[in-house]
């Protein structure tokens, strides 16, 4: 992080993009956006634009990667070359390898891995445009894709970051705050089970600030969870709608 | 000890459904005396049991199930069959050939080759072994004609209907033979393409509206109307 | 990174932990014996070897000159790499770094970087053109669990042992002179990893414990007791309460280690 004193928050406590400290960026979530995947989702979180697709459970390829007593979740987090200011090489970077791992480990607690031994679920995440907080937005979308694939889950997983900018703990850092701020704390959370499945931090925070950031991020997660729920139900609501319409018609008859 | 849903409410994974003195039905799980949903589906309670019909699920093999699969690979002493499940099924050469199987003489791909469709029954399956199939019973074997359609496997019981009422009505009204693979694959064979298409349209409607009331009446009506249309010219 | 151990053994371990005991009679919040040797590789600018119980990690630091990053033209460069050397475990295989070694390297890197351990401003030779590049290579020699803490401690010990060559810079030319100066450090972060086994928090999990471990939380702490890097790993979760406990535990253990080594 940078120790330049930058002005990311004005005197009234308003951030560069007009948000208050505990305000989320605008979010848009859509489920079932890719016809070839078993499940899929699209998220716009601030200027982040991310697609996630889930395949399986299916036979593992290569076969020796299958486990005798559980299902294997594989995740690939990948950024499109055009997703950032300077073209990113399409070859997976060390950052992408690490993020693929922590994203996988944030989703695994939500799955009943012991149910389908010897199989695998693949989750592919493509960041089409990055704007700070891509790992969090990726997790939110990936959880929806897995649910949409009909894979049994304990809970949805939803993620959001908090951090420290100009001496203030703020929610959901955008690109500039991420780069110039003092600390970033991404958190993934299963709201029904009150369980944190991803927790990272960089920057410097006092133990008290760290706690406040984690709490603020969890609150952000709870807000995004409501939108996540809504997005998932919207796709399947079609069925419900037909029912209600039909029933109304019957009454009229 | 409440429940937290209305009848046939749409729920998503992780939603709390009931607390205390209830039994977890399909597609639900228990954690510390609370029942949660595992999948997207419609929830209902029947005599203290919380049931959920999943709107999205995949087929998990069960011994005795009739399934329709596609031959994916011809192996050394049998075939690998895709049954639209997390597990591929195996069909042994000895099950198909009536005489003893000799790898040096028998060209397996002459019997069944990749892409062939078969109706088969699952004879064995457990957590550590892939499902084994048999075609050695009446009505099972290679499919040579008809049309295939895929539905969400959880919808098959609705296509069958109460005591088979729905499926017999469709068969009768469309003059089609219909084989329901419990893996969500359905084979429709009729005298004309029109008959087959009608049966498929009807089954798709059932899949779409499987959780609505008065479905049987609407299907009956649909079948009658379409039959009339066909006979009119 | 797992090797197969019997179900009976796994059960034994997790029962032990549930009763507040460890396989080796340690308390739940005790480290195994730690020994650190500095300056073990003469050809490296800095080095340290750590023994954490049976876990053994060697860190070598090489200092070379190179170009700065365009966004920090007046700063030296820090790079951390980790090798899970095949001789360290029957389960380590030769080949390009896998996700485990990449994660290990990035956790060690983050701890040092975010706490500003290396004073990179003092590593600038010619702004925008030439700076010192500090290569920290983590070499795992024997794997018996908790590579993160062992590697982070060894990396810091190696950096504290690192010497920069004296030099003269004139008209774009670098001349190495006699003698050395100490690599300038601004901070000494200590990383503490807390494992969750059967809902108990344990410090310094050894290999067999790692195999029953649900999740881990690695927390880097600087001299002021502030948190400068966190990483959760593993297929399970932490409750908010456990995170609070873990962060307090990390504070206490980091202070203890700092005192022990006089860092």
C-alpha cells in the first residue's frame, strides 16, 4: 500500500465515487446466463464485470485426480487480457493461482463434498473487467453458478471487502482506494450459518481496526446476500409465476 | 417449533425451513436442530416432514432404475455409457452377447458403437463403484427409432402421474410408445412424426408446469384439442 | 500436500485435540521447539535455516541490481519465491511451482511487504533506472507441518543477516567496492498460524494435525502489535468469534516469539 497522503475521502466523509463510508457500490446479478454450463452467473459490482460457470458433478479428468471418498471442487480464476488498463498476459499469473485457491477454499465449506465421491465440480471464473475487489465479486457469482447447477449446498457464499482509506474504515473498496488505501480486508461469508470462509488482509491495521473492518465487511455481505437471493429466485420464479397465473385463470373460469 | 415457509414457496440453498420437531426430507439438511434447504426448489410440509422438490438437480443412479443412455466409449470388454449423471455407467460385453465373450473374435463396436442409444436397467451401484447396466430384459436394448427429449430428472414422477395416469393418457391419446428414463431422458416412438411431436410438446408442458394445480385437466384438454386439429383436415 | 494416514490415527489426533492435548504433549497454544541459524550459506548475501520441530526450512537471500517497477521508480524490489523441494516429503514432486508453493511464497511476501520490512527507499541506486533487487528464496528441506510460520521466520532471519555490497555509482556505471553494509530493515513482522481442529484453535500444527485440520488462519504481526497480513486457508470456515480469538492469540504468540529471539 502507499504512504502518500492522498485525498480519497472529503471533509463530509464522501468518497471519490460519491459513496459514504459504509455504502456498497451498485451491484447487478444475473443467474443462468450461459447455456452450455450446468450453472452460471454474471455479476457487475462497481465496474467489475465477471462471469462464472459451474460444470458437474461429473467424472474427473484426468481420472487420477478423483478422490475415493469425496467430490473435488476445482476453481479457475482468470482475468481477461483486456480487463485492466495495461494488457494482462493470458497465461495464469501467480496472483491468479493463489486467488483460484482461496476462492475454492471459500466455496468448499458450502458444499457436501462427501456426497458424490470420485466426481468433480469445475468452476470457471472470467474477469472481463476489473475494478478492485474482483475476488469478492467472483465468489458471489461463483456461489450462484454452483446453486444454479443444482449442486446441493449448505448455504450461498457471498463476499465483500472492507478496508482503511484516509484513516477511515470503509466498505467495498474500488480500484483507486484499493491501490492508494492503507488496508484491504476481503471477507467471504455464509449468512445463514454465520461462518467466514475467506479472510485475507494486506496493509496495516490495529487489532481494533481489523475487527471493525471484518464486521463491516460481513455487514456488506449480508446486504449483497439479499440481492444474491433475489437473483437466484428471479430465474426460477418463472415457474412460480406460471402457477399463479394459471390458478387465477382457473378461478375466472 | 415453527416452520419458516409458505406452502410451495420457492427457496434457495441455505434458507432456514423449520426448527425443532420436524424431519428433513429430500434436498434438505439438518444443522443444530434446524432444517435448511440444499437446493433451489419448492418446499412443503407433510406430517412433520419437510419436503422439497428441487427445480434443478442431476440424476443419481439407483439400483433397479430404468435409464436411457448414450454409448460414450467402446472398451476392451464392454461399453462406457453416458447416463447424464455424475457417474458413467458400464455395460459388460457378456451381458449383451448370448455366448461367451472372446476379445479376439468379437468386435464390440459391431454390436454397439459410440453414439448408440440404449435403454438399460441399473443392476449395481455404490459409492465406490460406477453403475453397472443390463439390457438383458424385455424392453431393454438398443434404440433404433423415435425421438429423445431431456427433462430435469426430478420431474419424471410428474410425467408418470398418480398411479401412472398421466403417462397412460399421453400414450393413449398420441398413439406413441413412451419410455421414461429415470435419468431424465425420455424416448418417444410414434407412427408419425406429428404424433411424436405432440407427445413431446405435452411432456415439455408438464415439465414446465409440474408444480401447478389442475395440470391433469389442462393436459387432457391440450391432448383433445390437438387431436381434433389433426383429424380436421 | 497430504499423505495417507489411517483413519484410526486421524481419529486419535482429533480426540486428543478435543481433550486439549497434542500428540507431542504440547499445549494447544504452544510452538514446537524452534532453532534458527543465520549465515549458513556463504555465497548468499543473507541466509537462515530454521528447525521448527522436524520441519526444516532454509532461506537464502540474493541481492542483485535491476530495473525498478515503473510505478515505484525510486524503490528497490522485493521478490519471494518458495520451492517445495522433492527431498522434503514423499509427496513433493519436481516441476513448476504448484498452488501450495505459490501460496506459501505469497503469504511470506505479503507479511514482509505490507509491514514495510525491507526499507526499499534505501535500495535505489539511480531512480527509474537501477535499484537493488532482493530475492528471497524459501527452500523447504523437511516437511512436518506449519511451513508458513517456519518460512516467514526464516525469511526474516535471513533478511536480518543480509549484507549489501558497498558500491560507487558514476555516469551510469556501478562499481562494487570493498566491504558491506547491513540490509536496511524498517520492521520485523512475525507470522502466526492458527489451525482449527474440531472447533479448537491450535498453534503450530504439525503434519499429522494438518491432515485433520479444518482450516487455518495466518496472521502477520509487526512490532507495534498491529496486523499487517492475514490469510485464511483450508476447506472449512471460522466463526466471527473464532476470528477474534485467533487474532488475540496471534498477538500473544508473536510477542512471545519476539521476546524469545530478541527481535
